[in-house]
DNA sequence: TCGCCTCGTGTAAACGTTTACAAGATGCAG
DNA sequence: CTGCATCTTGTAAACGTTTACACGAGGCGA
C-alpha cells in the first residue's frame, strides 16, 4: 500500500496542495467549510504528511534528542520516562543516544555529530562538556537543557550536590560514626565530571565540620554500578581499620555494597551503616537510607524548559534546582 | 553558522553534486583520486548530508523505533541499552516510544501512527497486538521484531514463559512448600497480554504436577511494579491461611514483596519464600532467587535480526528463544 | 581501424512538503 | 457605484538530497 500524498487529498478536495497544507496544519485564513471538508477527506485517505518531506520543507524535526551515559542505569531510565511523558503530550519524538566512553563523547560533540539536523533540541543527562566542546555546541544553535551536570551558557536542571552530600554525611556523623568511608564513581576520571567532585567536597566539608579526618584510604571507586559498589565495599572492609559507615554516591552502588557486605558476614547496619544517593525505586524495599532526588520530575521539568526554548519562549538560559530530601531507613544506625 | 550543502562541496571540488554524493556514500564508479579529493573538501567544510533531505530522497531514515510499555521499568531499560549498542555500531538512530495505556496502544497501531515514515524498523517490547491491529502493521510494510510477546507474522525473540514459570514453581515445591502464592501483573487485563497468562499456566502446571491445589485466593496482582508487589504480598499475608512461598512474575515485584513482608514482621525466607523472574541487576544484592533471562542480550540479538530484516537479508520471520536459568539465592528455603 | 564494453562523470527528475507572494472574490464605507 | 480592506485560494519556488539515465573518453579485441 503506497501512502496517500498531499496531492491526492488536494485533487479529491478540488483545492490546491497549499490549501490542504494550511487546513491540516491549523493555519489561519482557511474557510471553515473548506477546512472541514479537507479534514474529512484526509481522514478517509488515511493521509498523514510524510515526516521527512515536512521536516525538509519546514526545518523542524519535531524530535528531541536525549543523550546520557550508560543506558540501563536507573537514573537515565527515569529521566527518559519523565521526558517521554512531556514530549508525547507535545507531539515530539524522542531520540536517545548513549555516550559511555570518552571516545563516544568526543564524537558526539564534534560538529558533524551532536545529532545535527536530526533534532530540534537536546537533553543532556549527566554529560560534562570539555571547554573546547562547549563552543561547537553553541555554534550548532540547537537549544539545550542539561540535567545533573551543567554546561556553560545552557539551561540546566540540577541539585546542590555539595549540600546534599554534606547533609547525608552529617546524618552519618550525627549517629556517632567517626570512621566514615566514601564510595565514589570513577576517581580516575578526574575533572571529567564535576558532580562526583562536588559530592566529594560536600562529604569532606561535613567531616571537617565535625573535626573528623578524611582518610584517603577510605575512598573507593564504585563506577556507579551495583557490581562496582560491591567491589568497593569489599575493598574498604579489608582495610586494617575498616569504616563503620559509608556514604555512596548512588543507590545502585549502595545496594551492591550492602549485598556484598552481608555476604562477607558484615552486618548492616550493625557493623556498617550505608547511606545512598538518588532515591531509587527499590531503596524502600531495601531499607536503604538515601538522599532522594526527584529524578523523574526533573526529567519532566527539564523537558518543559527545552520545549519552551525550542518555541523561542526563553530569552535567557533557565537554571533550576530540584530539592533533595534525606530519607532515613534501616541501613543507617549508630555504631556498635 | 549556516551549514555547508552538497553544492558547496561540488563547487569547490569542481564536480557535480551527483559525484559528490556517490563519492561520499561509497558508491562504485568514482575515480579514487576524485573520491579522495571530495572527502578532503567535505571534511574541510565540515559537511554532512542534511538528514531530512537525504531521507526524503532515499526513503531510508536510518532510524529504528523501540516501543515499550511503562518506561522506567528495568526490563525496558535493559532492552534499550542492548538495542542502542547494536544500533550505534550500525549507524542507526534509536527512537523510543512508550505505550502504557490501552489508548496509547490503539493510537500507536492506527495506520497513521506506528511511527509511520519515521523509522526503517520497529522493535516491539512486551507489546501485544489485538488481531485487528496486526493487519494494519503488516500493511505498513515496516520490518518488525518483537521481544517478549509475539505477534503473528513477525520475527520474535522470546523465552518459554510457561516452562520458566513451571521450573521456578517446581523449585518452590521441591523445597517442601504446599501453599504457594502467585503475584501476577494485572489480572484484570485478561487476554491483553499473553505472557502473564503463560506464566500463570506454567505455575499451575507445576502445582498440578505435584498434586497441589491452585487456590485463587492466593493470586494477587502486582502491576509489575515495586509498590504493586508490596501491596500484593500484603494482601496475601492477610489471608486467613497465608502462603509459605510466593512466585512473582517480575523481580521488581518480588523485591517490593520482600521489603513489605519484612516490614510486616514476616521473615523471608523463614516465614515466606519469594522467587522472582527476570534476573534484575539488584537480585544478587537482594539475595533474591529468580528465573533469570538475558534481557540485554535479547535486546541485542533482536536488534541484529531487525537490521537483517531491514537490509532484506531475511526471507522469513525468524523466531528465537533465549535460555533462562534459575538462580537460587537466600530468598527461598524450605518452610519452617 | 572499427565497434563495443567499461569507467567516470554530468544532467535532471524525483522525493513530498511548506510558505512567500500574487491574485481573485467578497463586503462595506463613502 | 467606486475604492479599499479583508478573506480565501492558487502558483511556484524553495528545502537538499539521491539516482536513473545519458554521454564521452579510453581501452581492447578482431
């Protein structure tokens, strides 16, 4: 079955293709009767404008690109779910693109990349751009909203990572812990990703507030994965003087850590208190104390901002901060 | 910065646009020297074909659509991750589309929907099509591969749900349980989704094998969500004669059930054994016994099949079954 | 030397819209 | 009745590619 074109509709309605286009796209200056007739015929013929032709002529793709590292992680999935909700309602398609290696990232940012010409706007999730890439992105002229990380000159939806990490750590200290570990993402990544750095800074600030020392031996990399968290906690527990509590930069790492700790015969929270970060769906079932952020809502809100930018309703970048909340559960308690 | 067109490249190279197109797309019959020169100039001008123009002329979108119910669920996220991996390597974009309500679904299947014209192929995840929709989908002529569910006439990547559920239930019975509950998805959904029906049938077959009765009062709907699983187990535990074990159709429901059961003072596995289904990343950390399926791998494999179909390398639908495996952990044990 | 095949390239017609501009029709004020 | 807005519609030029077909040049066997 070859699809009907706008010409078929025009012929059948006895008008020109221009009128059909105007009628169907809801433009002004079409006689009500004509519009109605055209609508009816279009429905009969099951006509829908050929997307590519329409996009070529109008220059709008009605598609938004979402770029995130490491698909399959809970965080990215939530953002996708939130974005999809808003985009579907607004008639946009959602293109997802994963960048999980520095290589990938460089390719994405190169001018010929960045989904150039394929999207009307970009949602950048936890994606940090090196200074040399920021310029190219601006030149491309595509509206951008970042989530999690921030990129100079673009709208953003973030949380106060330092304050959140500080509050989570403060909770641990308040319980009476003195020897506190940190499960980071990839400590080798260096300045590639500011978010972990901010969280580390918050962690350290809380320790300093309490006059506690920050022992570098108690920092371990968990790569933001369940397995990585398990590996990291194992490393910490085999220290000669292991921590009595640990702050994890993601709930997935925290849950991995709890699982492994228990396998190693370490009682949680008896021998080790664990505090996570994210507000994962399963945190409640796991009894995990966590610094919860409204990820799905952030995805929705960021998408609304992006659509506003695409529609030209935004004159300046909009920066918003979501509120986080410490949810105390059974994985944290005073030390023995 | 307005982007370079193929005409700019042609002019600069002193050839026609046709030659540029052929050279850049790797077609035959272009003199090596010419091709090299054109490549160089294209790189200098940072030229890349305008996607919409290219798609309009060639009829290929180099985009694959992935349709799944309920984004934010672990299963869908894994499939996306697997698909993305293959698609990125093959140069395709990935468009995701969520259908979570019957309404949504109907709209998707209507001929004007189905991402018509926007994708070269479709990956349908856990999506069941009513008979009246199947025809429309075939008429559209778009290659389709289904994952999880099966749709008449299209390639599929599934597991043997009945056998898997039967094996999982058999494991429970072997431990010595006699009163076994079932946490289903949405029992009201009826025939809308065959997968839960098959799993229910497998569950019942195992009971029958052992001469046990299937008590309808021990079936509860968990909506495939963490919270739903929690709610369902609460319902089961307040039965006058509660089960000593429960089989859940997804790990998320199982973990939700375990969390709630423990909150209610019910020991798992002491008072209640719980067996899940999926092989969730967190199942290990949770100590959850589960029927594990290689979801990410299934996503990858299905995508390979889809690409083969798009390339016309498939003369008949290809049906593949992935192997599942029971992974026994601490959430299941003999009854007290 | 002739004819034919191959190779490299150009010409121009799609692909199916959107939209600036022109033009005809209609209504109303003067 | 005239002139001028206002509406409605049509004409035609983009939008930037891909590709069928034509064409000329060169090589080669007879």
